[in-house]
């Protein structure tokens, strides 16, 4: 038996280093946890995704690295991939599902490309599938896949998980009817459809009822062929990896470097992919307001802002970058002086050790998405704080806010409120910081990504088993 996992990105990277080519399998939280589950359950793992490398390259180097699980790349024509990924997946689904309807750029060509890409991936999965396998579909790129795989394999065990929010019907309804039906029916191909929160599951059920006329009962949507169970599965992180990294030698060195550079200042920190959903501009505006309202903090605080480049070919992302950079330069230009730069900005990726050094140097992690399925940065910050210091300020519009009960919560649109909460957090005594951190860590230690994978896959199996029993002979 094997687990067939499907996601847009493959957990593998191929990098040229001079004449050498290095192929490495990713050590990301999700891949590590699925691999560990497959090992424990004595099953194999096969990962299907869209190749961001040439077929020839893969064929040449696919046996040159230490392989922990099978990789099955799907090669898409460049034009098709552009329309599938940039147009329909990101300029329609991503923006709509994150409540940015005015950013939606729907066209039929994009939708057709999306369907075509889902069909190509379905062919691959169908070719790999053997009875007894579990198929796990990930995210908004493959909403049509469940139905396509179900049609070819009526008895397959299929789980689907959505990593972003599912919007309410008032938003979802703006899609053309054919797209609405396609997306919902696609998800309903699965035995289990998982979301980060119950709210998203409720929205999905509402959209199904209003679009397809099928009601839910106890979060089960019944069809002639099978039932689809809906559930809340808040994703998590590899808690121990972040917690233990506190004492890593390089992390300690980097942390000392950062804290001695800013020894007379408090540090506010944030890290995100460049994305309009992450509320980076609101965050900066709130920081500016904080400095205006509490001028006694001038020169006593610094905002370390790390943004990782993302989806640069999409125009909305380029616009957002310019907007953010203008705001940063306005703040630094109007408030800073030759001794003090209020916002220290990095537009690049940071490696794991630097990330932990930054998390563990920060007095505040300021996380303010205007909409976020979960937000793992919030969980990573808390898990890294073995010293029980620091405060998490977190948007109520991130899925993570439902679990991180001891965070200082904010409305990302209310810059006045964020300014006040920054001030409150900077003045928070160490006992309160430790109490909050300890409670959140206790929760995360138990609810880590390994448990998440196990819960999801066990439930997929159980729902499938129960369904087989209730099916008329
Ligand atoms: P993302 O939108 O990518 O994920 P998030 O959950 O915050 O958002 O995960 C980002 C990851 O990238 C974190 O692990 C973080 O450490 C890393 N990262 C961010 N900036 C970085 C940088 N500059 N350098 C290096 N690493 C960086 C989507 C959804 C989320 C959901 C996840 C998982 O949008 O809501 O939590 O999937 O389901």
C-alpha cells in the first residue's frame, strides 16, 4: 500500500553549483510529517506535483540523491502552466478565497487551463493508483482532482485538504456557474474534505447547498456514489525542531549578533512571503502610528521586516512590493535619523538558523494578515521561544488565532488598536510573557504536524471504511 500525495510544488529541489548539480528532498514540515507517518504505517510514499525543472534534467539526476520517497513530476506546457497557475489558481481562486473579489481576473481560458491541468495530473495519479492506496490531494490548485480520480477509481480512499480559507457564499457566488459547480463537485470526489477551521467547512457546506442543492447532515454530504465528510484539521509545525533549535550553536551565535547590534532597543519582527493577504502595509502603517502616538519609544525600538519574494510574475504582487517599499521609506525618512533606522527591511529568503535567531531575538512577533488560512509563522515563533520570552501579536483573521489563545489579538485593519497593542506588549512583564508562551507551547507540543497528518489520514481511512459498509450491495 502507498500514500499518493499531490501538491502543486514538489518537495524536491535541483540546484546547480558550478559543474555539480545537487538534488535534495525538502525537509519542510509537511513532507517530513507525511514521510514519518508512511514509515510508521509501513506504507510507501509517492509525491506527485508540477515540475519546475526540465524532464531531461530530472531523468539525468533522479538517481543521484539519497531518496526517501518517490517523486513523480508532471510536466506542463509553459503556456498552460501560466494560465493554470498564475491566472486561474492565483488571480482567481487565491484572491477570491482570501476575500479580495476586486482582484479577481476571471477568463474562460484560465478556467479551461485549470481543468486541463487537473486532468493531466489525474491521469498521472490514476496510472499510479493501486487498490488499497490512499490518495491525499492538497490545496486550491487541484480542486477538480477528487472527482476525476473518483470517476476512474470508484472505491479509492481519497482525502482532500485546503490550505487557504474557504469563502462564504456571497463571495463564492461571483464565479460563473460552471466554475462553481466544477470546483465543488471536484472537492466532493473525496471521502474526507479537510479545512483549517470549522468556519471554512461551514462556508463550503453552505456553497454546496446553495449551488448544488445538496444539504449537509452532521457535516456529511451524501451523494449516490459515496459520502463526503467535512472536518476541521488545523495544520501545525514540527514543534520539537523549532523548540530545540534555540540551543543550536549557529543560532546562538547569530542571536548574539542581532541582540548586540540592537542592545539598547526592543525588536519587533515579522516574516512573510510577499503577498497582499499578509497585511504588510497595514502593519507598517500601524507601526508608524505607534511611533507617532508614543514618541517616547523613538530610537528605543526597531522593526525587522523580512519579506520573501513570491509570485513575482503576477502584477498585483509587484504593485504591493512598490507600495510596501514606499511606506518603509516614508517611515524611515520622516522618523529616522542618522543614529536610528526604524524599519530594517530585507527582501530575500532567510535560512532556518537565521529565522530562528530572528524569532528568538524578537520582543514581539507582529503578524497581521488580512486573511490567512492558518499562518505557520505564528506557531513557529511560539515554538522557538524555549526561553519563554517575547509576545505574539496576531490577527483575528488568521486561522491560527483560533488556537493561539494567549496571543495578543488584533484587527489588522484597525491601526489605532495595533499601535496600542504594540505599546502594551512592549511593556508586558516577563512573568506574563512566560505564562502566555508556556500555555501556547503546551498546546503546540501536543498538536504538532505529525499528529495532524496522522489524524487526517486515519480519518480518511475510517470515513472510507464506514462508507463501504453503508453502500447497498
Ligand atoms: P503561506 O501563505 O506560505 O502558506 P505560512 O503558513 O505563514 O504561509 O507559511 C510560510 C512558511 O514559509 C513558514 O514556514 C515560514 O517560516 C516560511 N517563510 C516565510 N517567510 C520566509 C522567509 N523570508 N525566509 C524563509 N522562510 C520564510 C499557506 C497558507 C497558510 C497556511 C499554510 C499551511 O496561506 O495560511 O498556514 O499554507 O497550510
